[in-house]
C-alpha cells in the first residue's frame, strides 16, 4: 500500500500566488475528487504535482512513500508512480503508442512481454479501436478517442497514483462511462489498488467514479472536505455555499501557466 502526502503546498504562476497551502493525503485505493470554480487552482495543482515547467513552488512538500517528489524531474515522478491524465492530451507525431508504452515500461524496470495482448485487452474494455494502438500517439484522434487513449495508458502503466485533470472534459456519455468505470475498477484492484485525485467541475463523473472523499478548492485552498454527499450539495447550491462571494469573484484570473495549444508538444516542453 502507498501514500501520497501533500503538506502546505504553495505555488506561483507568472508571479501570482495560486496555491495557498494545500494539505491532502491519498492512500492506495482511495478516490479523492477535487472540485472548484474556474481559476481556483485545480489544474495548477496537477501541474505542480507532475513538475510541469513554469510553476514555482514557494512552500510545502509532496511525499510519495518517503520520496521527496518535488526534488524530482517530471519523468522521475512518473517512474516513481505518479501519472497525469491530461485535460488536453498531447499529439506526438512519429511516436507510436505501443512503442511509447514499451519504453515507459522498460524505464520502470518492468517486462514488455505480452504487451501487445495487454493493449488489445485494455482497448476492448474501454471501446478504443484496436487500429489506434499502432499509430502515432493521439494524432488525428477525436477528443473522446484521446481520453480513451489516456485511460488505456493508465491501465497499462499501472502507476501508484493517477491525477485526472478533467477526464470528463469533451467526453460523450458512453466514453465517460467507459473511462470512469475502468478507473474505478483499478482503484478497487485487490493486488495493487490505484489511488486517484480526480479534478472535475461536474458531478456526472462521480456517478461512475465513486469518490471516497470530496474536496472543495477555492482560491488555492481546500475550504471544505467531506464524503460523496458533498458533491451533491455543490450540485444543488453551488460554490457560494462554501465560500463568500468575494472569494469567488477573481477566480477566473488564475494564470494558466505557460499557455500551450491543446494537444501540442508545447504542453510538454513549454518553459
């Protein structure tokens, strides 16, 4: 069993303080939903956890089973067991999906024996066409196909913790059901249960991906935590029920960090 511990995490983007002391502990098999208005710091949190360039940590720590996550480059964070499912999956021309996953498994010291069969099996579970398995990563895929592809990569790589940055964004109801149910299955795996941080605006994702805990993020702080019923209260009453209206007024002003075109290589390598 593994534990991801975020303590007092603060960070700036483009000189503006966005995260203001995040405290969150996620254990294997737990699903934690992070909800909040636009600009509250949800995507900034995912970027800081994964080490995306352009974000400055100004305080706090992130610990994964005794490893100081913040001291590692992004690729080592991934190898250590953190995995980001992107809101806008990146297109990588010339790099085949199956080749990329083979290299990722090798870097983690795991075998690639049976990879082709594993890919086919996972693709069938989430309705991802098998012909996409041997094509350049995400190139010419629809938004829904890219999210299915992200879910397939998550299932094959089997990290300790997954950060879902708006998995439901751009998905129709069938794709949402297929992807969220597969993540839910992984969180309930008897041998290696996946820990999940699910960033979302909408309760519809949580109808399939059953959260153990729901956290409301406003202006870079978790202002309320509870069980699944908290998402239902939020759906009914909105964010004003958890923070004064003044605290919500400037949330749309959150800098997004170095802006990249959705799906471009800039999302990986922007400074």
